[in-house]
C-alpha cells in the first residue's frame, strides 16, 4: 500500500516540465489529470459530510460502512482523504482494489498481503489468519481498517466473507472496520434475500452525487488555483456548458477540460465554450 501523506501546502510544487496547453491558464501542473491525488480534493458540502461521517464511523469502531455513488463522483478520493487523516498510532489501514468477479479467497489474500502476511491456501485458513492479525493489532493498541474499493465487483462468496469479517470480535469490541467503496449497484445487490444478513450489518451508508452548477464552478476554480493557475481566464458561461455536457460528474469535468485545453492549444482559440464543445465531440476512447 502506498504511503499516504498528510495534507501539505495550499498549492502543488512545479513539475519538471510544463505541457504547452497549461499556458492557457498559467498552470504549473495539470489539474485535470485522471489520477487520485488527495491534494486536489475539493471539499464540497457533501464530500465534507462524507469524510466526517466516515471518520466518525471508523473512530467509533463500526464493523461495516458503505460509501457509494455513481462512477466518477469522487468516492475513491474521499476514501483516500479519510485514510490519510487516520492516526497511524491507533489505526492500521489496508486498501484493496477489487477486480471484476473477485472471490473470497483472492479478497482475503489481498488483505493479508496488505498486512505483509503470506496467505494460507484455503479461504477458511485465511480468515483465521486475518482474525489473528486483527487480534495482534488490538493488543498493540491499534485497529485494522480495511478499505475495499470497487466493491460492486465482488463475487457473491466474497460478499459472504464480509459478513464473517464483521463477526471478528473480542468480548468488548469488533476487531475490524471494513469500508466498502462502491457504485450503487452494490446496494441493489444487497437487497436480495441471500444478502439480507450482510446488509443488516452495515451500520450506515454515505452517498455521493454529481455536482450542481455552483459546485462545479467552485470545483474547477479550486483545482486551477491549487495548480498555480488563474481561473478568471475561463469565461463565466463555461460552467453552465460544462455542467450540461458532464452531468456534474467530476471525472467527466476533468476529461472535458483537459481535452479542451489541447483543442485550445492546437486551434489557437482561447479556452472556453467553443473549445469545450470541440472536446465534447471527441469522446471516442476518451469518453469513459
């Protein structure tokens, strides 16, 4: 698991080189790149509420918590911000990225790998290993926090293993907190009778939704400022068009603005509605 640093300076350091398109906004770094960078996390009201609620859930030692929302709304980034904020003297986080159809054996193996423990062959043995590692951490004064990203891809047997994880406990407390980060499809799956027991163990769910026009404008301006640019160079009418084309989804906002910057550079036009319309016509493999 990569090292997660604390929040740093209000802007990002200059890169080794600057892409030509960045001159459109006087940028030192690309604010629209498709990467998970907690330093570019914009705390809309709903994102701030999500982070606060998730931190409370972890601090109060809930066994299962769900963070869901449509693809591209910032779930993974919010989860990363929560992880970065945890006191490493009290919590040991493990981040698992799920692949489609991931079963319980692979899931438990990934968790144990994050704990630097060689997994046993059988899933039942791996669960025993996990319980032992969680107990060891409790004895050391720490708590295991497992973040399962893209949890909607989990196979049915892996979902059942989450129920088993939620049962790991001492006489005083649960041993593990599991944060499920997923698209809404997971919540729909959990309405099936076969998963009623697991659904009942989820203490609470937090949902992220696409941004409104005002939130979108604040989001774009924030990212430009964090990367050393001047958001006033964007015409005001840009934001309404961006919202119409992106439906308020941050990932699509980033894609449109990145491609629009390329269009501005190659066409000689200023960055604004015209180049964003051009970008919208170039979805192809970039569309997502």
